[in-house]
């Protein structure tokens, strides 16, 4: 328990004069908040890079209704063979550059805002339960990241469905892509910069933010649910250890806890928000085809032609992607906190102590 200011040696001062202990500088306090943005960004990019091939399969499965119409719908195993046969290993990693860029941005805002706002929310609203504060903080963080994430997501998903230049040119030439009569499908993208410039030239800002509101409709609930599930599972784990293993020496590292609980939280949240992900993907991939005229129209047409199975198309690869991706992300964040935060806090304490000692010496000499 920390000593009260009145009883501390620093507070007693020299020669009977009051000396208030120095708190860490505002710049140092701001760093404690901003480092969470750094850890979150690194963790988000790491998770995306590890699981991008599975995300490619999910995107291709969900966009089949646009790419090939309602015919020849493939399952996940058939899609793996198709991608490998036509594009090889590179086909699974198409769009990884915008994918990592977007995940870096949204990971930074997600974890940074959660850590910097959830305590404030609980203090400002005492009646707000801990789970609701976590949900709101996660939703706010993901919304802020969407300004960078959504354009990256549009570029990534269009690059994912294209595969190699040869296979894309063949698909367009054969007319196998479902599109409105008289419209032209977008050309092949050689990279992230080329994709961004091409979309901007053809469709402007609206093209880069295609499906923006459907992305928020998916990601805000997902982000809120994931951090809520994660914090709730951490509380349940702590309760279980206290009740059933009160005298145990079992010590589980935060990194391992983040790996397991983060994966479970991500998997549950991913499944519950799959219908929102299907609609978002189809709106972003369609380009000039105009198969769907907005979010509500996409839901209506998907339900009418494919039923509930259509709304949960790609749920298996989505869960397969989010369980390890979320696990790696939370594990990385907890690892970075454990291995760097303690050292930084110790350095900050030393700097504060040094400042107090220096101030005392100055007053003595005076």
C-alpha cells in the first residue's frame, strides 16, 4: 500500500518546508498511453501476416456469387485446390500488403483506445458495468481505425479474388464474372499502390470506401464483443483459480492466457458476425457490377437466393482465421506488455526519484 503524501520523506521537505512529491511528467504519462498503440499495431500486423492465406480463402468463398454467379459454388477444400492449381502459393498471399497495413492501423487504435478510455468510462459512469465499458471502448477504437482499414480492406479483397494476372484475364474474357450488362470489370492490380490509384481514378473516394457502413456494422459489434468476451473469460479464469485452486502454485503467463482466451474470444465473435461480413465482402468486391444496391438490398437478395446458408457463407474459414489471428494478436500484446512495460515503468520510477532527489539538493543548497 502506498504511503500517504503527508508521511513520505519527500513531502516532509527540508527545514520544515513542504515539498510535494513530483509526479511523472505529462509527457511520460502520455507515453504510457501511446505505447499501447504501438503494441496493438505490432500485434495486429503480426496476426494478419500469419493468417492471410485463410483470409484469402474466406474472401473467395464469400465472393463466389459475384465472381461466378450462383453456379459451381465451392466448399473450402475445393477452393484450396482451385487457388493452388491456378495461382500457386502466391495466390494465397495476394493482397497481403494492404492487409497488414490496415491491421496495423486498426490494431493500434483498438488496443490503444481500449486501454486509454475504459478506465475513464468506468470513472465517468459509475453505473456502467465493466463489460459495457470494454464493449464501448473496443467499438470506439475499431471505428477510429476504420478510416485507414476500410480502403486497405477494399484493395486487399479485390487483389485476393483476382489471383494471378493470367487467371483474372481469363475469367474476364470468358465472361464468367457476374455483372450488369454494359459494365466493365475492374482491371488487374499489380500491387497496393496500383490498386489504390486505379480505384481512386475509376470510382473516387466512394470506391475506396465501398461498403464502409457495412464494415462498421460488422466490425463495431465484433470489436466490442471480442474485448468483452476476452475480459469476461479472464475474470472467469481468475475466479476459477481462486475457487478451485486456492493453494496451487500454478502460474500461467499472461502471454499464454492471451493466446488461449484471445483465440476463444475471436472465434465466438467471428461466428456471430459472419452474416455482416458476407454483406460487407460482396459490396466491396463487386466494383462496377452493381449487383447489390446497398446494404439492405444485399441482405435481401442474399437471403432470397441463398437463404441462411448464404449469410453464413465462409463462416468456417472466418472462424479458422480469427481463432489463431486473435490468439496471436492478444498473445503478442500481452508479451510486449510483460517484457517492455515493466522495464519502462521501472525507468520512469527512477527518473521520478532522480527528479525528487535533485529538487531536494537544490533546496538544501538554497
